[in-house]
């Protein structure tokens, strides 16, 4: 696990210091991630391990791309839960994922 929840400076550096690119990436991240997170409970209830794994994998990659390390770690747990058909673990981490996304929005100062 990385040491920080969200590394904005690292993201800014990866975007060559361009705040506009950072903002576009963050906006895209929230739009796509929120939809995936909304789809996760249905996948868990339906015991659709392939969908749980795919959602976890997608979120892990997306969170890593914006240096949201805590979210990436949680998403990886969801991906592994899907791979192992461990629905209780997927459900547990789903709650953590929602909470961490809200925390990230607060850090970035995005209004709900």
C-alpha cells in the first residue's frame, strides 16, 4: 500500500504541471468510477464474480492513473474478491470504496 491517500503533486508532475489536464483527468475519473461503483452492488447480489472482478480491475487502474492510492488498493481487494468468488469480502470493500471516494472528493474539494 502506498503511503498517501492521494498524491496530487505526483499527478501534476505526470501531467507536466498542467492543472487543466489534471482537472480533466479527475472529472473523467469521477464520472466513470461513480457509474462502476453504482454497478457493483448488483454484481455482488447476483454473485457475478466476472463483473465484480472487472469492476475492481477497472477501478484499480483508474485510481492508479490519478494517484489515488487508497482507492486503488481497495479496488484491488474487490478485484481479488471477484476472482475468488468471495462475495462477503467484495461487499465489505464496496462500503470502503464508497467512503474513500467521498474522502477523495473532499480532499479535491468537489461538491456532491
